[in-house]
C-alpha cells in the first residue's frame, strides 16, 4: 500500500486538530453553546475553511469514530473464519482490551465523549448516518444482496446495543471490572442468537 503523501498527511492532521478543538469546546460548554465561528477562531482559521473540512457542526464530533465505519467489514474481509465467528472474536477481544468502541472503558475522557455523543440529540440523529454506512460496508462484504443487508443490519445493531449497555452501566458508576463478566456473557449470548438466526454466516 502506498504511503500517503505530504499534502494528504497535512490534510489529515487538520481534520484531527479541528475535531479535537471542537470536542474540547463542546465538553467545556456544551454542544449547543459553541458556535462554528468560535471553533474556527480557536483553530485560527476562517469559517469557510472549517466548512471545507466539516460540512456540519456534528461532523466535528463524529470524525472521532469515522474510522470505525468500515471496521466490521474489514474484520470479515481479513479473516478466514466464518463472518460471525470473526466478528464475535473481534468484539470479545475488544472487551478484553477495554476498547472504547465496546463501551467497556471508564477513562474519564472516554466517558465524557460518550456522554456528549449520546446526550446530544443533534449528534444522536447524525450518528444514524454513521450506522447506515457501517451496515452498507458490511453488507457489501457479505454479498450485497437483500439477505446480506438484512444480516448486516442485525449484526451492527447487536454490536451497538452491547456497547450501549456497557457504557450505560459504567456511566452510572460501575467499574469496568464490575461490568466485564456480564459484558462477555452478553456478547457470547448475542452472537449465539445471531448464529442461530443466520446459519449461512456461521
């Protein structure tokens, strides 16, 4: 694979910088209290320049999870295992390393980001597009037909619900170790149900 050129690396750094500045401001003041003009000023760029990178204010937050949009698809494509076996193993490995994507992480910055994401209606609405792109990418790897799209929808929903349950419990004060055993058991159970209902992926 060809390494990205200097221009592409600089552009990617700008995406990261703008997203980090915006999230810091949102966490300090609240999403609705921070204007795009304020973010641009903090980044020392113009509003039109900011909009060239991020067409919507919500995208400044969702950029942090954008690289997960094709994660499930990449896991399936890279594995010699049946799709559900590969996805089950990947999720369980994520729980083992406290991957924030699984919800099993109690780092203050992770909890603050998730509270921002799930506690802001505009971000919740915008995140639906993120989920749809996850489903589309996975469905394409699974064959692209209606059965593949139906299966992808179920798989992405299971991953999301498992992660949300873990995050909710930790956000209420339970520790990672309090939740871990239940989280693993719930993941095993959920992927077992998927395997029973989608035998062609097992």
